[in-house]
């Protein structure tokens, strides 16, 4: 009897998880197509093929739904990056980080309006929850890059002429600048040559040493 109850509970939990994922996917499409202001819960419900009331079983309001679309995307990205940098030399980890980021540029371009909405929402209310989440996300990424640089300094792979926090902040600035140019359609052409140029510039700035292991990994 207990086993049946557990299975029933697991089934219900999976159903709720699936419905929440369905709503988030629908919301992402509607927010991207219409922008935050013009999006309605009715439109999201129609896109998801469910009742409006069902959405309120999972999200408090439109703002909460918007936040969760962003949080879900960030969590998925961070999980992927965590797996990629779990092993290898510091240079390998940094190159994999850039490879992953570069691989997502086309996806970011496709949802350009939604990305700009995220940024605009955060800037409108600098003390709000969404702005706080954006700042936390930024600092987590800077800390991740800093951790890789610090590892490279410890192993002798890198020789930075200024502190690792500044170096990681500059790298994030480079990436954010490319995002803005890409979203606005100015200056940047997304090509393999761009990725190669970014890697060369960053590795040169880090004064990379002892690259034999990294070169073997790339072959």
C-alpha cells in the first residue's frame, strides 16, 4: 500500500514539474514576441494550452513568471558550465567556458528582445528583486572565472600582471560588450574567427605558460 502511495506521489510531482516547465517555455516565447509590458497571463495560458488559473498554481503573477523564466535559464546554463569545468587544466577550463558561451550566442540573438527586457527590467528598479538576481548572477560568473584564473596562477599556467578579480571582471566586460553589439546588430559578426580572437586575446592577457597539456587536449 505504501509503495503505491509513493508511486502516486512521485507521479503527481512529475506532473507538476512537467506543467511548470510547459508554462515557462510558453512564457519565454510570449515575452520574447510581445515584450514584458504587452504580455498577459491569458496569452501565456493560450500558448501553453492550459487555463489561466493553472498558471497561478505555480506563479504568483506576471512579474514572478518573468523572473522564473530568467532564473531557469541561468540555472540550466550554470549547471552545464559546472560539468564542463569539473576537470582539466585551468586553460582547458577557461577555453571550455568560452566555447560554451560562444555556442549560446546564436540562441541569445534569437531571443534578443527577451534578453533586453531582462536588462531593462533590472535597470528600472535597482533595489528590486529582479535587479538583485541579475547582480547575483553576474557576481557568480565573475567568481567562476576568477576561480579558474586563481587555479592557473597556483599551477603556474597563468601570470597575470594585475589581480585575478580585475582580470575576471574585464573578461565579463568583454563578453557583455559582445552581447550588446550582437543584440543591437552593430560591430560584431558571430564567426569561429571571433571566438579564436577572443581566446587569443584573453590567453595573451593572462600570459599563459605551460600550454602543452592544453594543446594536447585540443588535438
